[in-house]
C-alpha cells in the first residue's frame, strides 16, 4: 500500500528535454474521477485499492489513463462541478506530460489543443480581466491562488499544434502573442545583450497579432500589444504601434476607452510628421459611411446637452451612419470640420491634443497652472467646446473650495470671459446649429455659477434670449433634453450668484414653463448638478421643490441623501419611493460617516430613526451579507447611545432568517457593552439569543455576566424600599422567560457572584442575594455560599476584635436558623480565624487550649492523639459553635488541616510563643509527609487498576480471535 501511495513514473523528454521523476500520488485521484464511466460502476470500490503492480499487470488500459483523463477535462460538458473534485492546473499539466512520454498526444484533436492553450493562457493572464479569448474551462478548474505562469507550456502546446500541421485559431495566436509579450522586460530594453532578444520576441508577437487583429474588437486584445510596442525605445517599434493604431481606426467601428487612452498617449508624445497615418485614418473614419451590413446598433449616442457631453461623443470618433438623427448629424459635421483631409495636419493634431488634454482632466485631474494649451484663443467650435469641457472638469474637481481660492477663481474667470468673447464672435455667423449654441450656453451657465460670476451670468442670459435659444418644443426628443438642461443650469447658477430665496426659485421655474411635470424635470436636473458643487444649496433647492409639490426624481433624491450628513440623511429613511436596496445604501452611508466621526456628539433622534428603519427593513427579509460590517457598526452605536431594546429586536429579526449572519465575537461584545452601560435587561436578552444560537457558550456567558453584574449592579442589590427598581426582585428576576435564572442556579456561579460583591464591600447586597438563592440550591452549595458570607465578615477591616467575633457568630446563627445552613470544617476554620484575630482575649495560654481542643475533636496532630494533646491543657467548655462532634468525619489535609495549622503557627509567633509554634510546625511536617505518601499510594492503586483493566481487555480480544479462527 505504501508503494502505491508513493509510486513514481519516470518521464523522459519533459518540457526542457531532461529526464525527471514525478510523483503521481496527488494526480491519481483526479485520474480516477476523470476517467470515463461508461463501463459501469460495479468494481469502483476495488479500483481505488490497486497497487502499482496491479496497474502494470492490467496492460494497455492503464497506459491510457492520463490521456483519457486529459480528454475528459478538455470536454467541459462531461466535467463535474463539485469543487472538491475539480483538477488543479498542475494536475492537468502532469496528464499532458505523462501522455507525451507515452507518445499519446496524437489522440488530442485540434479543438482539444485549442482548449488547452486557452485554459493555461487564461490562468497565466490577469484573472480580473476577461476578453473574448478567455477560456470557458476556468470554472471547471480548482480555485486557488496561481503562484506561477504557464506561458512556456502555452508555447509548447502551440508548437505541437504547428508540428502536426494543424491550423492555428485566432485564440491560439492571441495566447501565443501574450506569451511572447510576457517574456519581455521593458526595464532591460536598450541594454547591451538584451536588445536582440527583445526585438525577436516583439517580432514574433507582431507576426501573431497581424493574423487576428482585424477580426477582434475587444480592447483587451489590442491594448497589451500596443502598450508593449509604445514602451520600447526603438523607433521601429513605435512605428509598429502607430501602424497598429491606424489599422484599428480603419477597421473597428467603435473605439473603447482603453484603446482611446493609448491613442491619445501616442498623439501626445509624437510629432506631426509621424502622426500622418493616424490623422489620415481619422479623416477617413469620420468621413466614410458604414456599409448597410455594418453593425449600427451601437451608433446611437445620447443627446448632448452641454460641452462635456458633446466632447464625450466627439472623442470616440464615431463613424457617420446613413439617415442620422439631428444631433448625430451635428456631431458628424463637427468631426468633418475638425479632421477633414482639407484641414492641415498641424490643425488636426491640435484638435487631437485637445482630446488628450480633456482625457487627462477626466482621468487623474489636472490643475489650471498645468494647462499647456492656449484656451483663451478658441476661434473654432471644436476649440470652444473642448475648452469649456476642460474648465468644467477643473471646476468640478475643485468643488466648493473654488470660491475660497482667489488665484484659481480669478484664472478661471479670465479664461471664461475670453472664451465667451470668442463665442460671441462666432454666434452672429449662424453657421452652427442651435443644438451647439444651447450646449455652449448651458456650460457657460454652469461655469458662471461655479465661480459666482454675476456679470458673466447676466451676459449669458441676455445673449441666450436675444438669439432665441429658449424657443423650442419641450416634448421633442432632441430639443426637450437640451431646453431642460439649459434651464436647470440657469436655475442652479441663479441660486449660486443671487441666493436661494423660495420666491425667486418658484418665479424662475414658472418663467421656463407652466407645465408642472417639466418644472419637476428642471428642478431635478438642477439639484443633481448642485450635489457635486454645493451640497447645502442642493438640499435647500430640494426642500423648496418638495414644499411646492415639485417632486424630485428618485435617483436624484437618493444621490442627495447619500451625500448629505447623517442628521439630514435620516430624514430620507422614511421616503416611501425608495427601494430596499436604496434604504440599505443610505444606512451604509450613515455607518461610514459614524465610523469616521465616532467620537463626536450626535443627536439622539438620529439613532432612534436609524433603529426604527433597521427594524422595519429587516422584519420580513434578512440583510445582504455584504452589509454585515455596516450593520454591526450601526448596532454597536445604537447600543452605545442607549437604544438597547431596538438593538436586540433588530438582532432577533435578522437571526430569525439567518442564524449565522452576525459574528459571534460581535454578539459577545454587545453583551459586554450592555453590562458596561448598565442595560441589564438588554444583556439578558442578548444572552438568551446567544445561548439559543450556540449552546456551548452558556458557561462562559454565565461567568462573564456574573462578574460584571457584581461590579456594576451592587447598588441595586442593596437598595432598600425600592424593590421595583432592584435587579433581583423575585417575580421578575426568576421569570420563566429570563435566561438568567439558569445562570444563578449553579452554586459555583453564585459563589463567584457573592465573592465579587464582598470584594466591592457590598456585604449587605451579598446577604440579600444569598437570601434569594438559598432556597434554590442544594445543601452543599448553600454551605459554600454561607462560608463565603462568613469569610467576608472576617476579612472586612471593621468591626474588629470582639465586635467582629459577635458579628460572625450572629451571622452564623442567622444562617443556621433561617436558611437551613449546615456548617462544615471550613466554617470551623473561619470561626477560628475570627477568634485568633482577637489578640487581647486569646493570649498564648488560651491559644494552646484552643489548639488542644481541636486535636481532641479529631484533627490529626502528628505523633500526638486526642487522648494525649501536645500542650496538655484542660478541657474547654464550648457551646455549639465549636462542637466538633456534629461535623463530618472526613478531614482533608489540604482543605481543613493545613489552613488551621498555618493559622495557629502565625498566631503563636505573634504571641511570642516560639516553643508552641515550633511544635505545630513539626506537626505540619509530619502530616504533610503522611498526605504525600497517601497521595502516592492512591496514584499507584489507580495505575494498577488501569493496568489490570487493559490486561483484561487484551485477554478478551485474544479469546475473540481464537474463537473466530475456530469458526
């Protein structure tokens, strides 16, 4: 069996041509699972116990195991999706190597090899990015971190396919190109000795790319190749990148953002002479109509309402389509005007540079001081639109802080006014459509409000009225959105430059249109724009619109609610139009804000509204698992702010649907928090929830709760005349539904609780607690609790001497008479401790008499006996307190004798009776030796018993084996 587990197979001619030995112990299980099951399953149990000799005897069938398993894996329809039975990448690769060693790879057809190449290529590439060539077999491979790449293996399989004369598919060539690119190291490019290898790898990658580049429109297919070429320092490689981008512009109907990013990088870093082919391709692209069979489903572009949306549509260089809509016709004309073949190359490159500058603003942000293009020289529609879009992005990134930065605000005002003057020179020509005029005016309104430029705002309003931009059909699919956007930006800018009076806002809304529905659309657009610029103005405009019964759309309201501070956000939790997902998003925003400002003071009503919303939200369905962290944070804050009952109700609702939703450590933390905040009823409810969820934690919870209660609740225990406010009142405390009843039913827990009360000097509270639990515990536990009370009186600093003795004896009589307390020898030791501490009454002579009395009572005394005590003192006349005849006969050295002897030793030394102290020390040593010897004897006897039991069991097993052999 051991030989089978570590059986090896010798592989000749591996990947690197060397001879090696591989262990197949881990792969054999996958072979058994991946083999075809057409032969039946009758001998399945026997097959798992075959040894390596059996495998060799079985002949050709075993030699085909690896190739059969590999064929099964490469056929996704026959694979099992059970995660425990999925093969790992190394297992699949070992099957291939084993089949190669037996010359069985000819059994793999072209489709199987393509699937194998795609699988290991997908495993080597970034798993977060998917392209059209990503293998469909990835879900059938065991999950786990891939600590290596398989590009060398991909090259080997592609080479095998070429050697067999098979045709390479586009996916094969793509993964071969990625394997070649993976071997490149741009940091070593240009170093001596590496340039040749770098060029050779790029040449092979280019060879593969040229075969499939015209047939794949996925950006992840082209971007790795273009990035590798452009990162090279060789001018030839950069020219290859320009040629590849030219081909993409001529063949692909749509430009993805990733491809556009590479294009703009090329434009920014290349002079006009080298960009001739790209500029010519763009000119052909924007002037050539698509064929009727072309894909025009994605040619539709939303109606541009401002300079930003116009430039977004222009930046992707859409190809013109027959019979376009009005806005598409305008976009086509603008592209033709900017990139027509009749336009000089320098101007076309300048227009492309504006696209690159706008992309830089959208990507990582750019400051006004870093703008390297003369925006104030806009003399064409293209330059004006892109300059306005760049300024909009800059002001949006600056936010409300723009008004406080005088230098930045002055620079933007200067550029805006220069652009506006250039725009006024273009408007009288009327060579541009009204759609562009409305978009430019909308952007000017937005910018004038962003910098609070009243002069520019008034000029834009006057020019838009003079040129008839407000005249149009609001119900039209093109003019309607533009008119609404222009009115919304005018309303937002009006509030920013002239204030937020309700009368002014309603008068302005009425001047746009008398249709209430259109007014709602305008107000919603204005609020949506102000959210990103001035959240307080957005909130004020929202309140004005709601009070005047102009409903803001749900999405804008949700965005506003998530952006506002929590004390405003809670007001939106009761919004009836919000879905459950949106309410959860609002609660997440509140949780994130509270996490950042945890130590700040918040209004109590905020947490009340949050608790009500959580309780209402999760009454009929559980929360999503990704919301667990935020929900736990909100519940902890509710508990901290005093809303404990709402917290427990929410937890109960959630656990009702999903018992394991909350982390157990979080629930324990809530219990501690309730106890620390003196919310004892909530702590009891949480304890019941925890015990119901996990019964094994009951003991730890009892210890934790009793320890905490004895520290924080001691004042409530001893409160006189206010039983309705005490924690341990009978009817409520011992209610059947209170889980704390089970907590205090154990003697050890009660004892720990009483010890805590005594330690905090709450002796009266300890007596009250004992009186309420004495009748509910057994006799032994009652004795332990009574001894704890008596010892608490002895250890208390006051009273002292005789008053302490009288108090101890009085408490003892009370326990015996009223609570059926049964004294034991520990009780005697406690009384002795109180008597010995009374030094004025018990001198050395009385101490000797007291010690002889204890020896006569049966306590062991070494070489002495009850008839011959060590000090030969006369008999004492004792009452029932020290009457030792009524005590149990068993005396433990560790619990009873040793503490008593050590007390007498200390007392004799304090009384300067050294002789008596030495006598008791000798007695202690003798009794210590006796106890040790007795303990060893018990251990030996226990060991003999175990050995005897084991021999008896072995003898019984031998008899059973003999009986079975006879049968």
